[in-house]
C-alpha cells in the first residue's frame, strides 16, 4: 500500500543490508524511475528509496516500510518528498 495522490508505476534497483546480523531484518536503498498520473497530467522522473524490511521466520509474511522521494522532470521540475509506503507480502518459499 502506498499513500499519496498520484497513481503510477516505477522500477527500482535496491541494495539490501543486514541490520545487526539478523538475517530476516534488513534496510535497503536504491533508485530508479517512475511514470505517474494525476489530475489529467503525466509525470516522469527519477525516484529513490530507503526503507526497512522484515521477514517472519515462522510465517510466510514479509513487512516493509519505505520512503520514495521523486523528482519530476516532466511536465516541470518539482521535488515530491511525501511518497511513503507500507507493504505486507505473502512469500513463496524461503
């Protein structure tokens, strides 16, 4: 689930790092690009991500919380700092 007023699609490259040597708890960061739609306009530009990720050992569930700031290049230059996400995933395998 993401919170914000835009509907969009994006691609990110993420690097995951362990927190405190716990294999199921990581922080991640990365970057990519997005295409967004709001109020009849199309938006495009680079995006970044930083977040926390936890995989439950005894349940097929993964939770993450992240911040994905965006920099609009089209239709005008604009920084969008309020893209936050909370995600719950069902995991197949380990």
